[in-house]
C-alpha cells in the first residue's frame, strides 16, 4: 500500500508540526479508519451509491486509511524521538 502523503493528495504544508497537532492528526486518522471499517462491514468490499451510481472499493479505502494512520503515528513517534534527543 506504500502511498505517500503526496500521492494521497495531502498537502505537506498543511501537515501539523507540533506534538499536539500530530496527536490530533492521529485521533482524526483513527476515526477515519473506524469509519472505513464500518463501511466495509456494512456494505461489503464493493458498493455502489444508489443515487450517483459511483462504485466504491471499501476494502481498498480501508487500507488507504490504515496507511494514513500509520503515517500519522510514525510522525508522532519521530517528533517524540526528536524531543528526547534535544
């Protein structure tokens, strides 16, 4: 799944730089993972919106959200490691 923040459409200049901001991002990403898991459980791996007819790949979306959470967690750990080394 190795998608970078850039390939997922996240602007690097909007990513948090403080420990508190990075923690808030972890919380947000955790919520997005839970939402994606809920959609996968409720609607299955593939689902089509009955109004727009757009097909969603819920399993792939879940893994993308998990990657985002892993990235956010790593940024938080890196920030903590940098603080400890100063």
